């Protein structure tokens, strides 16, 4: 199963992604995680990507597209993948579709978590990352997932903020890219919606209301995936 997973920063995508990964037993490939991992390890790729990420800008397509297309060729992707954070603009969407077509593959499902821009922004600024597991949800502004004091509510681990999470200008920039329906992520989503219309519902489009709590969003997601 090949799945694209869309949602603005702050929509709880990482948390829901972990659930989808489990349901289909496919790797959860998060572009942002790959970049941050490379930055932490001080690789050439990380050095190239860091300044863009800190400014909230997209890393250039010339770096990102080959990185992801190569990742999808790895052994663990044989039975499918869940792609999260890519494509992030119209060009990446077209290039992905083209590259898959050349391999006789396609996207099976497109999931979109729909969330208002202002709500998404508040959620990002309250987000705390558990040093033990990225997917332990902690947010100081969301009652259901409030940390346990200053520790992770799941495992008691130390909590950190992402440097690009506390920078309002960077958040606005990321959202400018996401909500841009001319060239940005919305344009990428619409590209696949249009494909679906012209291709008998392939990929299947699954829209989820991101406003309720984590549990409710998961329930809607799982019931729509069937
Ligand atoms: P995320 O963890 O998804 O919020 O991504 C963090 C940052 O990584 C983004 O703000 C971008 O700078 C960069 N990034 C992630 N995905 C992409 C992508 N598909 N294309 C270009 N840059 C990306």
C-alpha cells in the first residue's frame, strides 16, 4: 500500500502516521525526520539542509526529490510506504507521480488532515518532543495530551522543543507553503485529487477533520480507511 499523508504542521500528523504505519505494516517515511537526523549526524546533506529548515523554507527540490525517490527504492519499501512531508509542493507531486509511473507504481491512498491555520499554529507552539520517542504526543496547549509536569506523559522522558517550533515567523512561513494552492502543498494535494477524479477514484482520497482530540481523529481515520 502506497500512502501519501498530508496535514499542516501542527495537525497531529506524526501521531496519526504512527498508527497508519502499524495498520499496514509499512515504513513511515518523514522527510523532516530524515533531514533532522542528517543534521544531528553532521552529514553533508544535513549541512546543506540546516539553514533552509531553520528559516522555515523548503529545502531545494534538487536535494529533496532524489533523497526521497532513493529512499522509496530501499528494501523495506517493497510492500509499500507511508510518505509524510513529501510532496510538499506541486513540482514534487508531479515528479513523484512521474517517477512512480516509470516503475509501474502508483499512489493508492491520499490522506489529508484538514485543519484551520490558526489552530495549527497554536498547536505547534505548544508541542514538546520526547527524547525517547518522537511519537509520544505532548502539547502544553492541548488538555488531552498535556505533559506530566515537564516530563513526557507516556514514558516520563525528558521533553524538548524543536528550534523551528518556537519561531513564529518560521511557522508562518511553513504555513504559507502548506496553504498555498498555486504552487505549494495544497496544490500538491489538489493535483492528486484531480488525478483521482480522472482515474476512477485512484488514489482513494481520505479527508479527516483535524479539530477533535487525537483519539477522535484516529477513530475517524481508521473507520474511513476501512
Ligand atoms: P517537518 O518535520 O515536516 O515539519 O519538516 C521540517 C522542515 O524540513 C521543513 O520546514 C522544511 O524546511 C524541510 N522539509 C521537510 N519536507 C520537505 C520537502 N518535502 N521539501 C523540502 N523541504 C522539506
